[in-house]
C-alpha cells in the first residue's frame, strides 16, 4: 500500500507527459468541459459515453443507490458497444488488480457448490460482490485514455457530490431543511441525508482528506483557503454531527497522517516556524480527538459503555454484538480454516452457534461486520488472503499513476482498510462501490501496459 500524503506541491503527471492544457487543469484544479479533446477522432462515441457514465456513476455514489445501479448498467452497455473496449479485453490480465478481483469473485462463485446456505441465499449473497466485475470493465473502458483529463474530472466531480452531501447534512442538523430519504426526526437521524452515519461518516472523513489533497494542487489564494474550509467542516461533521464511529476513527487516522506530513515539511523551514506549525497542528488535532472521546453524546465515548452493557447485562449494543460476531467468526474459521463454509454461509452458521442464547448473545446478522472475518467464514484463510491480495494490488498500482491520483486512491484505501475491521465494506453497497469506481477510474485512466489496445 502506498502511504497517502496530503500536502506538498503536486506534479501533474509523474509518469507520463500530459497533452497541452491538461497539466494546467490538474495543477489549478480546473476540469475541461466535455467536448473537444475528450474524444480523439479514432475513438467511438460509445467509448466516450461509457467513460462519461463511469464518472457520473462515481459522483452518484454518495447520493443515489438507483443512480449507481443505472450508471453501472450503462457503463457496461456502452462498453459492449465499443470496439476499443473489446480490443482492450486481451490486456485485462496485465493488471494485478483485475487478476485479484476476478480471482476473488471466481472463488466466491465456486464456493456456492459447498455453501452451508441454501443455493438461492448463496447466489443472492454472491451478487452483492458483483461490483468486483466492474474493475475489468473500467479497465477496458479507460484503457489508453488521456488519464489527466478523466482523473481530474472524476476527482472534482466526487468532491462536488461529497461537498453537497455535507452541506445538506449541516442544514438538516440545524433544522433548516428536511432533505433526503434517510432524514429522520430523532437526534441520531436528524442530520442524515442520503446515507446513514456509518456510510456518511466515512465519506465525510474522506472528504476532509480529499479537500486537503486538492488544496495542494491549486494556486495560493481564496481557492486554497476554501478547500481548507471544506476540510475543516468535513472533520467537524464526522466528529460532532454524523458521529459514525467508523468515520471518526478514519478521521483520527487522517489527522495522524496530516501531523506526520507537517513534521516532515517543517524540516525545510526555520526553527521558529517549524515549532509553531508543529505545536499548532498537534494541539488542534489533539483537542478534536480528546473531545470526540469524551463528549457526552460521542459515539466513541460510548464504546466502553456499550461493551460493558453487553458483557454484564447481556444487552444488544452495537459494539457488544460486534464482539460476539467476531468470536463466532473465529470459532467457525478454526473449524474450517482452508475453504470456509461458502458464500452466504454466515447467517446459517451463526444461527447454529446462537441456538440456545438469549439477549445480546442471540443477536443475528448475515455478516459479522468485519470484511476480513466475513471472507474467513465464507472462504477460510484462502478468502482472507485473496482479499488482502486485492488491497495490496491496489496499493502497488498507485505507484505508477500521477501523484494526485495516487494520493486520492491511497487515502480512500486507508479509510477502506480501517473500516473493514468494523464493517463489511466490500459487501456494503456505498463503500464498496466507491472503492471499486474510484480505484478503477483513477488507476486505469491511461492504462497502458503501455500503449494502445492495438499495440
């Protein structure tokens, strides 16, 4: 995995020369409009439409489930109509990310044969991982493209969608609006818009990181300060408005990265400036983290209490049942450590283990709220290894793309890995699709193992 970095000037293209004007667009944070320069004369309109639909689908992830489903279908449709995409198919296995994704999906598919779940349940569970198949589709769609243009459009489009979601979260929270299908009247759901506190919180944390990364690509001035403002508002949002624990942990991790980068940068400054910048950065981050862990209604502060209520009073609490699920998962993995129980097997096996239990110990779910344990129960240690292979392949692929794209993908990869320890993020619709679409568009833009599909 690459170590994400969020400060320092970004060179537009680290591993290739950009066409005229595209480097400036990347440096100054401006994306060109669709039209001249987005499609070469040798490319079909079907390929252009597939790429546009991919970008729109990425931007729809924070906002609309139906939009993502429709957009994904259109990407596939236009890819099938594109002769360039068909020619690029022979290059699919040149990407380790594609190999890892297809292998993981194939093994999940084969596990239906011996799954402890019914055939229909196992197949339905497998379909939740069909997003893995979008990686090779995105590969053939963006193969040989001008990566700078599509990457910039994808990054700024996603930033805009996330910022819109954040602003609506604030207006709902203050009672100025009542927008979104997830919005409710109780204190927890009052701020929700399109997503709940888990998905929304993780995306708000990522928005803070993304804003800081983009701030390094624009000229000094009001644009950069507006991006810093968005970053600050996003961090306040996840820590004190949405208060999803996963997002809060990711936000704290980003703060650690930010402080570490500031310490590295300060080496080039005079001693006084270095000390002021370091102390100020550390103090602000420590204050935010301390408040998040001690505030009266903070979800992080309630973690210990929830575990105690589960262990002492057998109450069904969020963190308590997670620990129960983890214990069950470990027991199941020990029984079948190599190939597991097959796709969709978690619920039937959990039901067997909790047959005579009551209260919180009888809690039931179709996944253990941990992607590593979920793969372990379904596919054994083989599944865990395949999932880790996919994550490592994405991290390694970041090394060959432009600095900004690597920073963005590396930043979400960090959030995704941390989130997978407390949630099944690849299985989840929002987080999983964001991971696949962001990775595919930013890493495969300009894919050339290197060259055109005809080479």
